[in-house]
């Protein structure tokens, strides 16, 4: 005997289990979307974790303030240092006089690269650490002229003096901003030609357009550290200044006293001073530092 079902409760005949997307209940679509979103977040989280795992342990960002002279050297060596260590180096190039003042007044940075004589003063002032400091190379001054122009003879003190007097225009770095500019201004006074040269003299750092003024013929004779002009197009070197007139500026580095994590910065100094990198310093305009 069969069961009697009221019409409103009687089950419908079975259908084949083939539902289109439009037939799936809305709640099911919402749940599926939530699952997909959850999967995306899981995948993203795993990717972030893998990136962190792949980064070398102890990787740090090293803030560096430097004079402009070693720009080419640092551009050559820093990428390999970053590759080896995982550290990231951020460099800010500043005129030496401004850099000295910034460090004296407590500028926050990890290490400085500048002349060792100024480093000595800042160590005495308690702004730089003596521990871990090192020297990289010695700079010499060269005279430059526009490419294609016959260079003057500057091989002797007298020849250099005559070259300055005979040039229609002379350019070098600002005396109050750079060691080379201050040195050359003193040198003109020693040669007793300051008044004669001043009338045709322009002050402009090499990396702030000074070399370009020589290259386009605006200035006939420029005098700059060799490392700042070695890769500049449009100029020709007339040679190094005579030994009697050389600056022999020694560049080095030291960690700042405000650096709370000094080891990465010291690691960078050790790398830049390593024997394996001496050739790069020399090729880009620095003589070996004195022992």
C-alpha cells in the first residue's frame, strides 16, 4: 500500500545533476568567492615569506654621505658589495665644506667619505669613530682644456704659472666649498698672480657644471681633481700640476658616532679598502694612499 502525500509536499521527480552557474544558489557563489579571495591572500603571504627568507640575514640599509671626488669609484664598487652582502647603500653627495658642517651639527647618517684631514678633526670633535676608519686613495689635481684644443705646457712651476696668465679664462671649484678650490686660491697668492687671474676666473665645482663649461669653450682652462674629470667627454687633460703645487688630498671613510648599528657600515669600509679594489681606485683617478 502506497504512502499518500499531500500535493503541496509531494517531491518532484529527480533531475540530472547538471546545474548551470545561474542555478547555483547565491550563498554558494558568495562562499566560492570567499574561498578564492582566501587562496589569493594565502599565496601572497607565502610569497612575502619566501622573499624574506631569500634575503641575507642581517641585511641593512647603509646611509652614506660623500664628497663628489669618488663618485665614479663608488658607482663601480657599490653594486658588487650589495650583491655580496644583501645590504643596500644609499649615497648622498655633498660639497666637502657643507658635509663637514652637517656632521658637526649632528646630521644623521651611517658613515662619511671625505678627506682624511677633515675626518681627523671630526674624530677629535666626537662626531666620527676612530674604530674602523680607513684610507682609500690620494687625489691629484689636473688641468683640462676643451677637446681638440692644444693643451698648454704645465710641466714645471714656471710653465704652469704662465699657463694661468696666458689663458683667456680659468675655472676651478669654489674656495669656500672644496679643498681643491681653497688650495688653488692660496696657490695663486703664492705665485703672486691672484689679481691678474681673478679678472678671468669662474668658481664652479666640476660635478656642478664646471667641466661642461670647459667642454663647450666657455672656460679655456680648468683645474680639478683627476677623479672628477676622468670620464668626462669633451675635455682633454693637460697633465698633472707640478709636484710643488699638488694638493695630494687623501680620501677615506669613517663611521659616525650616531650610528647605532655600526657593523654594516664598517663592513662597507673594509670592502672599499680591500686590496682587490685598489686597481679600481687607481684606474678612476686615485693614487695609492700613503702607508
